[in-house]
């Protein structure tokens, strides 16, 4: 209901969003920005966490090798499209990317060799993967931003989430990581885990801040209907915090973070230095490599096939593995940009004009009237800054977007290697 109303009121769009099967020529790659980020998806895991909605498969050595070769072919196929572009960042996600650490070294060398790259490289790490050899290799590969997926320090909750480590192993991992002095160390923590209390969350916060990390990413566990966790919660009759209880938790997180000297840098992140951030979702344009990776630039948002065998086969045939494409209207493109600026908590009026040549307050008059009327945003130095209430509303909307849009899109993509058309 919420996402439906927003689509009609803000986008003034009655029809659903349409994704159509990719055909050569229906993406204008010349519309790509001069500066662009790269996302590399590594889908392999040693075990599958029951809550995870992302594209992943169990690790197989032979398949991983074929995947690496296919990914490098994909990078080569983009050579003409990216050769005059400046690559400003590389983000490596998964899955468990470090399972292919040797292969990633070859992949990154290809990117650096073929393209004009100058920027940060970030990677996700699973706690039990951390050792001196891995961290030394990351340093050698010039990876300077790392995110450790802790989720919680509670051994019982870790077991419920399917995470194969303990609080003691987390302690060893963070301690060792800190000794390597990466530019930015981010720790992922979840809230609203079934059975979790406010005291549990407070303990997690105090534990993680005691390590004096650079950034905390803390977000509610979003239970995607397509995951095993959704069914498990229903079968066991487990309960979770409601929206108003989550609002109190967000206020508690703000308070504790400030006490430790951390300020909010986006809806779900806190840092000591707002300029030193680990982020994967706020780039204005990016190209994704790998099975299930998405790309966005100009008026295009498209996704590769999620099916790993289909992805490999397409590239063995020298074909781009693009599955479905959404061609945005100019208005949709603007709202897409605004949506992710709201995630940052700040909307820059000047940047909007630079990108779209329009006054955002006139173009989206109703949106900014509502932000002001309900004290969701305030103006300062040419920016609209979300208030605490505004951030909470975005927090709610983002969860609805994930459950009602992404869940359906990703589930269909996992069920069908090549989709002819999908509407959401």
C-alpha cells in the first residue's frame, strides 16, 4: 500500500515498473557517465544463511574457476563502453567474496589494466575467513575498505541466523583487522532479530564501539518472504519489534553512538569521520559484473541473469549476460536519485540541478511540501536534511520497498534464468 501510494503521488505513475528482456541495442551505453563505479559480485558461500536474499550458491571449486574466467570475459566485453570513463570505486560483494581471493586478484588486475581506475576498493568479509594471510593479501591488492559481517555478538542469535562463528571468533577477527590499519573498517550489526531485546542491541553497540572501528552499519533484519527465515519464524511463532518499537531502538542507537563519538552518516551508518565511509549503495552510477549484478546509468537500470550456469554459458558464447532492463523516464530517474540521497540523509539542490537541469522543489513540489509540513526535512545551506522523524519514515519506506519490490524481482530472477518481462 505504501509503495503503491508513493508511486502514484510522487512519481505520478499509475502503471507498474516494467522490466523487459535485454536485446542488443536497447541500452544506449554512450549515455554512461564519465565517472562511474564498478560492482563485482561473487556468489559463492560455504553455507547459506536462512535470512539472506542475495544471489548466492554453494561453493564448488570447478564452478568458481569457470565463473572467474566468465567474469573476466565480461570485463573485456565492456572495454569499448568503459575505456574513456574514470572508474572511481570498486565494491566487491556476495556471497562470500574472499572464497575467491586468488581469483579476485586476477580480476582486479584486469580492471586496473583495461580501465582508468583511481579510487577506493571495498570488500565484504566473513569473520571466520579473517587471518594474517588474507589481510596481507588484501593489503597487497590495494583493497582499503573492508566490511565485516558480524550481525550480533550473541552466540545464540548467531546460531539462529546460521552464522558459523562465535563471539570469541568475532573478537579475534576484529582485533587482527585493526592491527592492519585499513583506511576504513566497517562492522555490520543487525537489529530486530527474533527474540532480541533492547538490552541485547545495547550490548552489541557497546561491544562494537569498544573496538574503535571507523564505521558501524546497523540495520533491522528485513525478513524477505522468499527466504527460509520467513517460513521458520511463522512455524515457530516467533515475534519481533513493531515499527514504533523500532523507532525507539533507532533513538537509542543515536544516543549511544553520540556517547562514543560517532555521528550518523546515513540512515543505517555511523562514523567518526563523515569523509571516510564504506558504502555500496549510494553511487550515482555504476556497472555491475557477475551473476545477478545490477547496473545503473543514464535512464537505464538492468540486471544480469542470476543463474550462475546461464551466466557462465552466455560469456563462453561472448554474449553480455544482461537479463532484464528497465528504461526509466526522466522523472523516474530523478526519483531514483532522490531515493538514495534520502538514504544519505541529505539532498543537495545544486547537484540535482547539475544532473537534471531542473529545480527539484518545483519538479517534486508535493514531496518537499510534505517534508516541510510534517517536519520530515529542514533546509540548510542549499540542502534538504532529513530530521530524525524523516529518517525514521525513510527507514520504514526502504523496508517496504525491499519486501514488496526487491523480493518479487529477485525471486523471479532466481527462478528463471532469462525473463521475458516482469512488472512490479
